[in-house]
């Protein structure tokens, strides 16, 4: 769970890194089954982290206390 803006930025940086990995796989993997197997873990992690970002951004800092 994201507790502050520094953790938010770290999570956003991680999302960007995972997205870059998927982009790289799309360019280099030629076998669809291998691509899906490789990318699925990255995509699941991106989804999980984006949910954390949405939850953090949906409340005001004063509500977290």
C-alpha cells in the first residue's frame, strides 16, 4: 500500500520500468505463446501497482490519518 508521495513516485517509476519490459518483449519475441508467458507476469504486476496508485490518489492526505 502506498503511504506517501515518495512511495507513489517509486511505484510510478516501477510501472514505467515494467511497461518498458513489455514493450521490449513485443519487439523481440516472435512466438506468441512465449510472448504471452513472458509478458503476463509483468502485466499482472502493472495492474496490481496501478490499483495501488488509484487507491492512493482517490483519497486526500488528511483522510489517511
